[in-house]
């Protein structure tokens, strides 16, 4: 079943100045169809209208390609990836990327595994909590890019995500239109974790809604004690450290 007309998706991605191939159009359409169908039995997203999926999920996901220079063959981890945003749209657009999909809910991982098989794309799926997986040598500081979208506040998010990023890599935190308060609150945490805010880019989707991406460089290794257990992260965020 065709869910997203080509011109609708073309307009959506043009709004964020990203070009996609003819082959990619078909994969995005198949993605939307499978997501809508699967969402009827497992709650993955509140956005189920095809045009909104094209704009608020697909176009928003690939928008970061304008702001983050991702080298060929880069390793990217999507922390708390949910229904696969932004990582799977990025993989569809940039097949050279080596993506890892990390989520704490197994039902999402099952969906993603079926989705990747259906789309014919390669991805590593990991069922686990970021604060546990980030301690494992296989994943710790092994990625060129970490991404996260609508997962937690920036101080907590930095602690979950920066341990995955190798020195010289970046963490791209996808946020709403006005992230200034979060950024101020997270500055201490980011410094403790070995990061440094490089820039904040703001953009608009084709429906007029505002977005931002906070690009954090990894300049030093993350101290071994981080990330802490989730309860400690929530109870005593690093932003409160004097």
C-alpha cells in the first residue's frame, strides 16, 4: 500500500535541504506503511498520518545531515531509538553508515529488526538500557556519532550518550526550537563527561514547526564512573554538581 506520495516526501525533505535518491523514496514509503500497520498492535508513535510522518519523522531525522559532518562509513548509535528515528532515515539516505539501534524496550527492538529486514538494510540492534550498555567495552567510546531524539533533558541525555562517543566524535542531540535553558543547565555535565558544545543549529520543518540540534564534540575520554545508574542520574543530575 502506498502511504506517502513522492511529491509529499520530496517537499518535506526539500524543506530541510536534503536530497534523497529514487530508491530511497520507495524505502521511506515502505517504512511508513509498516510503521502505521505495526502501530495498530504496538504503540510506537502518536504520529500516524502519512504526511506528518514524512515531515515530523523522516524529514526531521535527515535534517541533521546539514549540520553534522558525518564521514563515509561512520559508526552511529541511536540512543533510545524508539521507532527508529533518526537512525533508520539516516541509514536509508546514507547507506554507508554503520548504525546501532539501542532501546530498553524489547517490543521496539523486535519492530526494528522486522523493519530493517523488510527494507533490506543492515543495522545492529541492542536491547538494553543506555547506562548499562555504555559501560560495556564493545560499545564504550566506539562511535563517531551518537544521536538521541526526545529522550530526556540534556543533562541526563549527555550522561547517557557521551560515553558511547569516541574522542573526536560528536553527540547530536535533537531538540525543540528553544533549547537555551537546557543548554545552560547541561554545560557542567557536558564538561565532566568529556564534551564541549560546538554549535547549536536551528531549523524549521515544512509545516513551520521549529527544531534544533545541539552538536557536542567529544574532546576527552568520559571518566569510568559514568554513566551512573538511572536512579542516580535522575536524583542527582550532573548539572547540580558544584
